[in-house]
C-alpha cells in the first residue's frame, strides 16, 4: 500500500513530495537505527582515532564507518545502521510506489554505505578543518581596533 502518489517534474508540488518522501525515509531510518541499536545493544556513534599520522587516521575513519561498539567496548559490524538504512529505503519505495527489487536495494544500500564513509571522514578531520578555517580567517581578515 502506497502512502501517496508523488508528482514528477520541477513544480512546487513535486518539491513537496520529494521533501515528504525524504522526511519519511529519514525518520524511518533513524527510528529503526535507534530501536535496533537498543535491542542489539550497539553504540553507533562515531569516535575519533586520537592519532596524529594522516594514514592511520584515514584507515581508522574507513574501517570504523561500518563499526558499532558493544557495552563492553568490543567492535562489531553496525547491524542497526544497516537495518535502519534498509527500512528507510523500503519505506521510500512504498511512498514512491516503486517495486523494491534486490538490485534496487543493493544499489541504494551502496549509496548509504558510501555516505557512512563520508560521515566518518568528516568526523575524523572536522576539528582540523575548523582549526585551518579559523587560522585562515584570522590571517585574511584584519583585526580592527587592536
């Protein structure tokens, strides 16, 4: 059963349908991640490596983008994240009235996994990027009144 028939094109109605579909998929994904994480006792928060070497930080970000931690501190695959992604993809498929095939699910999950890598890299390197941005701002913008 479909929730709504989406509009096509670049009209305001189409924007509303795409926005609503994205909201439904995102809320389904995050709710499923939370519930599955509670049941499986997973902590899917991203953790910085604490390393200073660039290569070690990249490796940490790539490996730990697919990892969750148990209460005793052991790392394992982030099953709750995958379940949440699959639930969001399936819900969006229902909303768009498109049949869910194995190929479509695999394709969409691959994009989710790629975005997890991006999020993990940003988590690892965002303090450095912020520091660099502030350094450039202070260098480029003169200090008035000092």
